[in-house]
C-alpha cells in the first residue's frame, strides 16, 4: 500500500491536523515509512509465541473480584448539582 499526496491530505483532515500543501510530500513519505515497517512486522513468524505484558516474565497481580458499592455515595453525590434521597436528580426527558 502506498500513500499519495491526496491520501495524506485526507488523513490529516480526518485527524484534524492542519498541514500546509508544501508539507504534504514529507507527510506522505513518513506515512509510507510507517506502512513499510508494519509490512516488515507482518512477515515475522510469531507462531507459538505467548502474548506478553512486559519484556520480563512477571505474574499479573490480581485482586478479588468482589461487588461493592464503593462506600462513596455521599462523596459522589456531593458533585451533583441536585441530589435527593441518595440519587441524582435529572430533568424529565420523556413525557
């Protein structure tokens, strides 16, 4: 896959990045370098390689999966513009 000037301009527009016209050839070249590197990665044989979370082997710390209410109702409701009887009060949206 190759990125031309129009495609580079389209990507910049989608990313909401203002790129001057004279910079489009450089941007397209950089995109093509990135895509070339990705193509190289696709050629690597990873059959039988386990996914890693770190470059050094380490077990993941786990916590008990317990359902709690967080014990923070009053702190959470203190941020609400209007709260009554332990709940957020919101404007009526359905008639």
